[in-house]
C-alpha cells in the first residue's frame, strides 16, 4: 500500500474515518476540522511525548493546546490517572466544544477516551495511536476505560472518536517487544475472520518483524478494515463484536494474576489464543498453525505457571461473564469464530492445567 488510505467506520451520524499513512504527523494531515472549538488537550505519556508531541502540534496550528503527560504503562491505567486528566480539563477551563486528543498507545487512548466521555457528559475526542496494538485494535471501536484492582477494563464507556489518525512512521521508534505484542492482535483478526489474511501473515511474518513498511501498512489496513466492519455491525458488543475478544478471557486473567504491566497485553492475548484454540472443537493441525505463527512472531504460547485455580477465579470476574457463566470466543475453524458459554467444563480444566 502506498500513499494515504481511509477506512470509514459506518455508524450513521457518528461515522468517522481511520486515516492510515506515513508522515501524517508533522503537518502531513490537517486535524483542525476535527477539533470543533479553539481548545484541545493532548493526552500523552512520558515515553511518546518527547518523540511526537511537537510534530502533532503542527497538525493543530492556531488551536489553543494544553498537554498532560501520563506515566507510561498498564500499571497506571487507573481511576487515579483518569482523575488527573479530568483535573487538567477543569484547570484549563475546557468547555463542551473542547477536544481531547490521545497521542500514544492503548493505555493513553483508553484513559483519554474515558475522560472525554465523562467530562461535561461528552466532549470531542481524537485518536492518534503510536503503537501497532493501538493502531490495529484499541484506537478503533470506541472502547474506553480503566482497570480495577479486581479486573481489567471493568470501568469504562463506549465512546467513539471523531477520527483515528494512524501515522505508520511512528512504528520506527516502537521497541521490538511492543511490535511483537501488536502482532498478536493482527494475528487474531486472521484467526477469527479472514483465513486468507491469516495465510498472508504466515508468509509475511518475517517481513513484519523486520518492519517492512509495505507489509506493516497492509497488516494495519486489513486489520482496521475487519474491525471497522465488525464494529459497524455491532457497536456495543451485543453480538458479533464479541468475537474480537478471542484469547482475551484467558489473556485478561493472565494480566490480572501477574499484575498489570508484567506482561504486555498482546503477550497475554497470544497465550490466551492458544488456550482458546485448545478449548475449541477444531482440527489439531489448525491449532498447530495458530501456535506456529505466534511462535514465529516471537510471542508466548502459555502463561508462566500461574495455576489453574487462580486463573479460573480471575476469569469468573471477567466482564463478559453472564448469569455467572464464563463466555468464551472459540474457533469453529481457523478463520471463523463464535461466542459461546456451551463448552465442556472438564475440557476447560484440562486446558488450564496443561497451560499452567
């Protein structure tokens, strides 16, 4: 893919574009039409801001810009950090036509989005994701929120941005570990919804790890296309959108049990996908293909000895639990997924014990 590509998340009056391209920050794209009033608050973190904050301000010439830099990491995705953003909005006198702009990865986007949804019952919101995971997943679809001591993302809201601006050039400064973690979510899309894309990933995983610009651009574009289609059909996860949680019920339990930030989200999801595939009724060779691709991507395929009982207790508090029944996203076949509470309890126990 060359040049700039735009994908629209079709949500009626709340539809918005995902703009993908290289060199969009630094004045390469005019963000001002997406900032309704004169004032905006850029929410970033102490790692990303030194790299891209100055560039982003050139996309907002003429706007009154305030900045808050959050500490970096999943451990800070808390109500205390959320309150610091809300306090900043109050301090700068933000009004209903002000805009919150998230510059960073998934943690920054989730906190900034929740602050925008909460302040004055909702003000403008723009996503500028700088990590692969945020570009292909968390920045698209309107999920915002923070973690609670007893579970991941238990406090939040659905709140769509006005635009998602993806400058693929930001991946040049992304640490290798975070690039691999982002690839877990890319692989997820192929596993649940597009077997052809999954096969493409098998053939191009070395190019992706080598940061080949064309390969990364295609992976981002296809992932966003798939997510946009699913979100447009089911914005608030009442049905099909839940398939995007493939590997996440196990993965969130891993994150919770280890302590947020010990493993990156994508690493936990990778191990969770292997476990979900083991619980699924699919051919062994399909499970083997998924595991092999994750291994090729340099991702973990099992949790680090947490213990079956501890993981099961954590999953029981997952926000996808209904009527006290854990719901899983399982594979009907590689490339096709379903959400179900109809699984064999003994097999689940076996999967947990085998992984731990």
